[in-house]
C-alpha cells in the first residue's frame, strides 16, 4: 500500500511543496515567538504545521521525519498548554528539529537514501521538556505530563502514524545511534542555555541554508495561483472567443452577395479595436498569474537575522514591510541570493556591536528594515540599517589607492558617486569599511545579479546613522527594453541596459592599432567591432564611406563600440528562447517577434565580446606567426 | 514522448503487424526523392514564410520562424543531406515536427499526401539512396513508388553532434 503512494509522484510533489511551505511559515512564527512567547495563535500555528507534516509523512512512510516532528510536537504541546515556558534552549532545540526536517525533506525530494543520527536531537527534545519543568516548578500535573510525553505518545493526540513512535526507547541515552551519513553536528546536549556561544549559533546558521536552497528548486516549475486571477484569464478568453465569432460572421457576410461596404468597414474597425483591447488585457492577466508575493523571499529573513546576529554577538531587530508586494515568479527566485547577501552585509558591517552602539549614544538594539513596494512599473526593495554607515572619505581614499580615480577627479564626484565605488569588483566592503574579512562575494556580484534582472542597486549612507540599499526591479523579467539596429537589411535587438550611447561615426575617427580597429572618443579609445563581421556577414557597403552609427556598449567593466548600418529605435519586447538546436550560437540571447510577425534576434553583448576577443586573439596569433 | 516512441518504425511495424494495421505516413519530396514521416510525428505543415537567418548557426539551419508566438528553427533537408541547393517555390513547405521534445521545421520541396501503406511492405534501408543510411529507418513500397522513411531522432541527434564538433573545431583553430 505504502509503496503505491510512494510511487505516486503527484502525491509526493504535493507533500514536499506543502511541507516546504509549512516549514518556512514555522521559521517566521518561531522567531516571533521568541520575543512574544505567550502568542497562543503562533504557537498553535507551529503546532499544527508540525502535526500536518507528521501526519502526511507517517502516511507516506518517512519514519525519521515522523520521529523528529513527533518529539518536537510533544514540546510544543506542553508550551501550548502553558505547562512549559519557552526558554532559549527549548527554542534552539525546536529550531534544530525544524532544520533537521528541512534536511530530511530535501533528501526525500532528491531521492537520497540517507540515514540520520537522530538520537542526540531526539534526546535533547525530550530533555528540554523535563528540564523546563524543573526550572519552572509547576504543578505535579505538569511533571506527570512531561514524563508522559517523554515516555510514550500523548493520548490527546490523534496518531495517524503509530508505526514509528514506539520504536523510540523511552530513556534518551539508550537511543540507538543510526549509521551516520548525514552532516555531522556538534553535540549540543551538554551546553547550557547561557553558553549560547557564537560557534554554535553559526553552525545553526550554516545549516539553515541547506534547506533554503533546494526550496527554490521544488518551486521552479510549480506555482500557486490565486483562483481569481485564473477566473479573470478565463473570462478574457471567453471574450476572445466571442470576438472571433463576430469576425467569422463578418467574413461570412463579406463572402456572401449582400454586403454594404460602409457598414463592413465600420464593423471591422470596431471588432479590431475590441480585439486589441482584449489581447492587451489578456497579456496583463497572463503576466499576473506569474506574479507572486515577495513574502516567499522575505519569509526566511527573520530566522536568518536571528541566527546571524546571534553568531556575531549583536542585537538586531528586523522590521519587514510590504510582504504582499507582487512580482514575477522568476524574479522572486533570482533576488533571493542578492537579498540574503545584502542583509548579511548590513548585519555584519552595518549594525555595530551593542557596546559600540551604546558608546555612540544609540539605542542598544540595532534595526534592519526590509521594505518592498511598487512604484509604477518598478518594484523597489530597500534594506536599511541604523548602523555605522559608510565613510565616503575612506572609500574615496581606497579608490585613489587602487588607481580607480585620480585625486583631482575624486574632488568633483558627489557622495553618491563615491559610494558607488563599492560595487566595483575587488572593492569589497569588508576590506574597506570594517576589518572583518570578506566572504569572498563582493557587492559587484550583487550588482551584476541585479542588472541581469534589468534592475539597479543604489546605495545611500550617512556616517553614524546607517546605510540604505535600494533595489529597483522591473515587474517582470520577460519584457526587455531593446535598441533596434540594422545591419545588411536585417534588424537586430540589443538590450538597452548595455547601451551607453549611440553616435554618428565618420571615417577619420576610426583608427587601426595593429590588427584591431579602434574608435577615437573624447574620453579615450574604444575597440571597434563591426556587427556585420561578428555575425559572419559581408561588410556593409557604407562601411568604406563612413557615415555609420556606432553603439557604445558597456559589458561589465569593458566598453566597446559596435558599428551598425542604421538605428531603428527603441522597443519593449518579450524575449523568447531560441530552440535547443541553436543554443550554441554565440552572441545570441534569444529572439523577439516584431509587430509584423517576423522573428528578430536579440544579441547578447557579453557573447559578442567573447567572440570578438576570440577572433582578435586568433588574429594576433596569426600575425605573430607570420613575423 | 509519443513522437519519439512512434519514431521507431520497426517497433511500430511490429505493433501494427500484430493488429494488422496500416502505417499512416505524410509523404514529401526532396530533390526528386519521396520521403515518408509517421503522421504522429508531424505537428503541422505550413507554407514557407519569411525566415530570419541565424548568424553562426549550423549550416543546415535555414533560419528561424515565428510559429504562433514560438520561435522554431527551420532545417533544410537538402543541406542536411548534402544535396544541391534549390530555390524555394510555390510548392515548398515547412513540415513542423517534434523531435526529442523540441519543435522544429523541415524545409521540403513539396508535400504530396497522406498515405496508408501496409506494414509488410516496409523493408530495411537499401544501400543506394542519396541519403545516408543512418537516417533511414526503412523503405516503404507502394505500387511502383519508393518511400524513404526517416529516423528523425537520429537525424537531429547526429545533426547536433556534428554542429558541436564543428563549433569545437572552429574554436580550436
């Protein structure tokens, strides 16, 4: 029986998605419970979530999951009945149980058959029950309850999965250690709550990332859509069908003998107007089904802030606003990592230690606020801390040191422009702002990732008051603003975000350095590439006479000039993937469909640069060999 | 999935023979030869529309077209088989097929009809055709006509391999 269920991928998928969501919700509730232990609603929610996971996994036969969730449920049940008081130690044990569940569910999803050493965790979950009773010295009834909970299953609990429970011996030390292949954990049982050392907290933080990452994988292909959005969509499709019927009617009367030209034209124009209205609405409604609340990303932050600040020995409050702001699903998946990086940065380098804060006359606890809102067709996400802020003078000095800017030029820059240096590669905030060593991932990676989503990162900071990072993201990644250029009578699209400027080029501005063509500009020389050659086309006729257009592209830190025949204008287009058979063509990012239904290719500046540098290297090699 | 399962004509033959069925084939012409494709593999047949050339693509890819919002590549069977080029005319069609979960079009000289042939008449590929034997899964006989039945999976898998090899050779040189 059980095997049949296991072989039902839909059921498994449903279980994994549901559990993942429940675990994420638990994270948030549990961290909140730490500050308000008496919140019965939250407590109940965590209890119910665990109970659901236990029930379903019992039904599917995942015994280790049942064991852990059952023990954790026991603890929660006592808390719920006010027979146990929430201590940091209990919370740590519960969070560890939650992480263990995450790891195990991840393994189930990846079909890893791992065995876990759960004895120590289960023992801790039992110990905290009795330990708390001793410290709180409640009624004898509570003692009895705790003992009962430690020994066997509670009679009040429905037991859909009795198979696993009784396998756990009552006394913790006697638990049989299972063969260990799962990640090894430090022994925690011996530690007292007061000895919550950073080392331990950081191990929690490190583990917390494990269940976080696969979460994105499961959600990759499935999406929960508000039924109302689908209703809108279906409604519009109905309209579309109606409109088609009208057009068919028109076409029939047109082919018939009796038709009135004047009326026909009127009907047709009316119908096409309605049709364009419906299709526009349909497009919006379709995009809306892909929109999910940003909450799915924000949810993991309370836990992360708790763990990281504990590890760093700081006291930090997190304030989250605008969780229900919606943005495209693919976007939500991709901003997760950059956001984690930025929040960690704020925790690590932004917010000061408690003693430093007090010495500076600031409130003891630091604060990080995470905020999302929609402004027009942009989503703005801000991460603000009330920490030390960034010293622009220091950044400036560092920039001069690194030869990024001359001291004279530095004086002309605004504060914002100076702060912008931290986004340059090799300019990690760790090295410049604090003495704590960097994590190897710089702000440049954040900026690159965000610009890949057609977004921008801005920074603002006041020394001593804090730092604010602002991410501006488009609502969806599907729509890309492009510059249309023409070469040999074929139009190509260039992503507008890589375009710095366009200019007319006359022949005398094109110079030759060895085998490379370069373009002389006011502020330096740029390598000049002819798009026609990059695309393997013959040179354009005008190329000898000059009078062509150059598009100045910036790709990462490199700039280059791309010579094209004509500029056709700007457009916002939907980028479609090229077929798998064409994936290996360098320099192409995808295709779009123009107004008249033809396919237009979207160029990938990074790929173009790569082809160009490859061919120039080949050229140089060829030149070198002839000498 | 269904497409790839059906592509193996031998297997299909086996199953069809058991039930005494006929094979349904879409027949088309390339350079004077008549070809047959299992009808279940053919998604649709469309007229030739304006192609967008794809730079640096394998040489047998004529370009890409917009098929109701999907961008699909069009492969020239003439180029794929290394045959002489011919201009497109009114008879030219694009046969849209699904191979290995990818939708793509084949440029052919003309599409003639849907044929039903008894499975017993299909024979293993002979040695003498203009097309490499590897891509041929069998030859069907109908009166005095010969239908070359293509193995699309192999045709496109080998196409991919050869394009990869070419790309590798290009970057190595």
